[in-house]
């Protein structure tokens, strides 16, 4: 099921369980968006299906910005290329923010990226995929999240002795609803390509951190109707022995050398693609840490967007 929301206007009134409040509230975060596409997956189980709300918190990690959490229903926020951007390139990119499957860094890894793409004549859609449930109380959420981040980066056990859950979960479609959301978004965007003035064979997928894991799952488990034409993964931790699909699309991989969470695995992923004869563009920046997104730091990672833009153009998109 799906809904298409124009900015401030409902263009379809299809019945979608527990979606309306999330779409309305979340849509207010990006008033300059062209439209919002929302849908529900009735066959999926989720800890969030009874919340009927999307919460927005202040950022407390690198780059600040807003954090969207407790997403029960996915949506795609569309940023169409403005006329001032010149001749449209008929290319589109779905952007999946990161946040450890607990929240989405919606500004620095979402809307800001989409706006930059739109100004280059690329239609962009920010994917708000479903997440793990987090405490409704802001203070409790902040305290638990800071502890989780500290233990994740230090690779230390929790205070109760249990292991820290890793943000990148299984990318099997029947186990990870976030990947299912990505696959549906790809198919929806492609089906509506004419509406958005894009070519159905010029749609890419860009993900950051946990969002990069979603991008990886989409590329690995897609079918012809929802296969991305190119994929970019920024600072994703993954197994080094990835067996890629033989028809895997061209990949852009980026990471900072001082990213203790993802640097080694990103380099390994690039080497595995080379070994399997697959197209890959690898950028390892001297510094930048984890989660740099669009945040200017005066560090080497600041140039990732320029490198990515050049790479997309080099592919003919």
C-alpha cells in the first residue's frame, strides 16, 4: 500500500494502517520537499506498530542535526531538481541516512544530501526506513544511546555483561524490514519515473553507515524491477568475505582511515569486489571519523561529495 503526499496536500487517500500521523509529522521536517510517498508492510512484525508517531530528537553525535526515530512506517521524501538547476539529468538517487538502526541522521545524511543532488539536476528521495524501538522519554533515549555509542566504538560489553548489538543486521529481506523498505522504494521510484521526469535505468542508491547496510541489502537481494543502477556506501561495516552477485551494479565505497568502526571492512569489501571482477570506486580519506555526512570539518572527508558526484558523472549518469 502507498500514499503520495504533495507538500501540504494529500493527493491519495488510500487506507494505510498507522501511517497518517507519521507522514504528516515527518513531512513537516522538510517543507521544501516536492512530495512524500508512504506505505505500510502489513506482513512485517515490528516493535513500533502501535506507536503511530515519529519522534524527532536533537543530535548528540558528530554533525548534530536532527534525529528521526521510532519510525513505524517507511516513507520516501522527494526533492525534485529545481528549474534553476539547468537541464535535468533524468537521474535519481535514493538516500538512506544512518543511525545504527536506532535513529536516522535525517539532516546531515539525508535532506542536506538530497538538496545538494537536486541542485545538480538529480531527483533525490530520502528514505525513512523502519527502525528498532527506542525509549519515548528523551532523557532515557539520550542516556541509553550515548552508552551504546561508547560501548560500540570501544567494543566493550555492556555494564550488565551482555554484548552490544551491532547496528548492521542481517540483510536478508525476510529478516530486515529496513532492506524491504529500500527494495520497495526502488520499485516505487522506478514505477513512477515518468512522473518525476527521470529515466527508469538511471536510479541509484546511496547509504550512510547503517543506511549503507540497507543499500547493500538492496543491491544483493533486488529483482529486475527494483535493482539500482549504481550504489554508493559510505562508512559501512560489513563482512570482508562478501560474495557479491555477478550482476552487482557499480559501487562507490568511501570511508575515513581513522574510522575505527568501518575502515577495515570497507577496504576489504573493495578488495573482494576487485577479486570478483566487479566495478568499484574506493576512497579512503586520511581523516574524518565515522558519520561525517555533509558536516564540514576541515578534514579530508569533506571532499567525499565532490568525489561521489564526479564518479556518478563518469558512469554516464
